[in-house]
C-alpha cells in the first residue's frame, strides 16, 4: 500500500511565519496610524513625538542610550538569574512538605504584594553597593512567579504515573528527577517568561528610586533627565528600548521553552 500524498502547507501559513508576521503587521499599522495622527493634528513634539522623530533620536543618541541600556540589562539579567535560582530552590523546599508550604508561602506572597517603591529606599540605604541594591530590588519583584509556577508544576503530577512510580518503589530522588521535574518544566518556563519582564520592570523602578547620576547610569536615569530637559523624543526613545528589551527577553525564553519541550510535551508537539 502506498502512502497518500502529503499536504504541502504554504510558507505563509506555517505557524512559525504567522507567529511573527501578524504581530509585525499590527505594529506597522499602529505606527502608521500614530505617524498620520501627529502629522495631521500637528501635535507638538514636546507632547507626543512621531515615530519618525523617535527613530531619528534613537540613531542620534545611539551611543548614550545603548550604554544606558547595557547598565539596565546587566541589572535585569543578574536579577533574573538570582530569581530563577532562588525561586527554584524555594519551590523544591515547598514540595517536600505541605506544612512547609503552608507556613512559608504567605511570605512569598508578601514579597509580591509589597510595592517595591516602598522598600527600595531602605534596601539602597542598607546595601552600600548601588548595583547590588538594584539587583536585590529587581529580584524581589521577579522571584514570586518562579516560586509559584514551579511549586505548582512540581505538584501537578499525573496520579497514575505517581502510583506507577510508587508501585515500583522508586526512590524519592528518582521520582523527583524522572517524574516531577519533567512535569514541572512547562510551568517553570512560564514562570521564567513572567519573571524576565518583572526583572526588567524592577530594575527600571529601582533605578528611578535610586536616582543615580553620572557615568554608568541606566535607562531610567536617561528618562528622568529627558523629562527635566523636556527632551521628549529621547524619553520616548528610551522607553522604546525598554519595551524592545522586554519583548526580546520574552521571545528568547519562548524559544528556549520550545527547544526544551519540543518532541515530547503536549504543549509543544504539533498535531
């Protein structure tokens, strides 16, 4: 028996293409509407600059803004790495006992609901090193999604598989390594995607609170300085860099998620 002809999917309808094409199309339309609106309505530059002016400012101030971006990105990546490690370790501790989770999980929630702008000044005073204090502030903002998602993933084990492991008298570490961790990976990566954006937000907010100036300053300081100088195009250019950085972090982690889960997990296996 010969196999039937395989269906050929046009490249324009492939999931990887449409996943990129549609968001780009929406972005182009929104930018076009923005450009037309500020041009027709003659909106002053000091109120809302056009996308074209923002792009020109980004090119003109490229060295200044990219230097500031690297400072903010360094704090973001350090905070993200710290939140991933701390959050994963805390989640492993929580799943060891319901009593431990019940006793300590509310304090993890407390970190999430406490406004970082309220405690950042104290952290900056207590920690003399500016970079370390900013990383701590951003880590506090970003760690909770990793804790909550990883804990949920480690507990979301198929009961039948759990009974199978128990029936074969698998050791605790075998159950953890071969069952709980693979089951928790989709939750873990979802927490990382959320944590990366929160780490960036925490870094920017901490920079705002710290108000550090001079050399080695981040994008938050450039936004503050642009506001003081009424250089609104530079402010929008800095905001655009922050947004693009957040999108790049999300896309990178989504790619890692697809690479890690492709071929074996239901969420990534194409039908």
